[in-house]
C-alpha cells in the first residue's frame, strides 16, 4: 500500500513570497490533515478535512494560509505572503475515518520550508 | 484544553541500556494515546497505541501502558539499540465534536551510542 505522498520535500523562499505544498493521501482515506512542525516542537494541527469539507481550521492563520481538498483526494496548502516565522516542516497525514479516537493517522515525509 | 507533557531531552544511552520516556496528559474526554517515532530525515511513524485504560501497546520491543489514574503513558524498552536513535512523540486523540485530532508533546530526542 502506497503511503502519504508530499511534494516538494524542500523549499527555500524569501519573505513575502508565496509557496504551495501538495499532498496525496493513502487511497481511500476520508480524512486529511495538515500539521506545522516548528523545530524543537511537536506537530500542530493547522486544518482537517473530512472528504472535501473542512471540519477544523481553528488554528490556521487564515490571513495568509489557505488549503483546499478538491474532489476529496489531493490537497494543497498555500502560504501567501510568507513570514520568517513560517519556517517549519509541513506534514500531511491521512486516516481512514477520522471519526474515532482509535483511528491511526499516517504521515507523509513532510516539506521543509525555509523563509529567508 | 488537551495537552501532552513529555520528558525533556535529549536522552543519551549506551546500547543495551533500559529506556524510559515519561509522558503525562490532560484531556477533557476519554482519549486514545499514541507514541510516534521520527527517524532522521523521515516522517512520523506510529510506534504503538492504546485505546482504553490498562491497555498495553507494544511494538519493536517498546511498550507503554495507559494509566488513567495517573494520566500517564510512559514509553519503555528493556534494551535499546543504536537503530532506536530518533525523536519520540507522545500524543493523544480526543474528540473536538464529531472529529478527532492529535495533540502532540514536544518530542524527546534519543541518542543511543554503541
């Protein structure tokens, strides 16, 4: 079974530029998550999709971050304009349901963003 | 709100030493508990999980027991190997309504020397 795919793996941009990350979840997984992992910290949930609907975006900085999951499969996370403090690893994860506490989330390799 | 507190690192051990990484949690509901591991240059992988009180999760020689009375989920391994060097994250999954989301601790870096 193929895992969660993410691209690019690395991205370096200057502040105020825009950037986009792509995620392809495990086939058949209804729930998709985007996390931000700042160096030395645990991942923090940015947004959660159930199929193609948003169920939690309470920690997404909506003035600069946006995400979509068209057709309930692939997802794109965008930052526009980027700030220095956005430097982090952006992780995508998926789970089969997302409606049970016992569901396991499977993570992709992440995209390491450096904002100069 | 929900939170996870785990042992500050880094932890440095010699091969075959005993490992304990402490983890305690605060949750409003009845969470499931997880340990994830992140090897250098790789993504997070589920190591083990426990879904109810007194459950023991185990995998690759690691184990952790869900202790509701002490709100803890400490990770243990009897004899570590160099290949266990990684960052370990304790996490809980609790309901935020109809959806469940993971709340992570800050991670503990483990280095095992030969």
